[in-house]
C-alpha cells in the first residue's frame, strides 16, 4: 500500500470511530442532522423528538428524564445511535466510544 493510500485509510478509520452524537447533543439538532435516529429515540421513551423543548434538551436529559435511564444506559444508547447512523449511511463500522 502506498503512502497516500495509508493516509486515506487512516483518515477514514478516524472518521468512522468518531462519535456523531454525544450525550450532550441537543435532541432537535441530533434528529435534524441524523433523522434515522428518531424511531430509536421514540422507542426509548423520548417522545419529545419533535416538540419545542427538544431544542433545549440534551439526549442525556431526555433519556434520563423521560426514559428513566441511568448514566450507563444513556452511554449505551448514545453508542447505539452512533452505530445506527453509521449503518444507515453505509459505513458499517463500529463506534469506539
């Protein structure tokens, strides 16, 4: 593999490992940017994906407040949301977070 190819592979690997969504992401911004996560959030009990409060509420606040999830569970759900984004967008890689 040539030097340029190694750089491309390294850059692509870093991009795949990066988290698109964090627990501090605002619900409205996350859903607007990644609409494929809306059904998963609804299933998790975060019914406010489309309400006006979602512009001010983070995923962590929504999941713990509306879904009753612990901090550890919130982290797992956020990781799952990131994996969903990668799968839906054809990347098929695991998120390292």
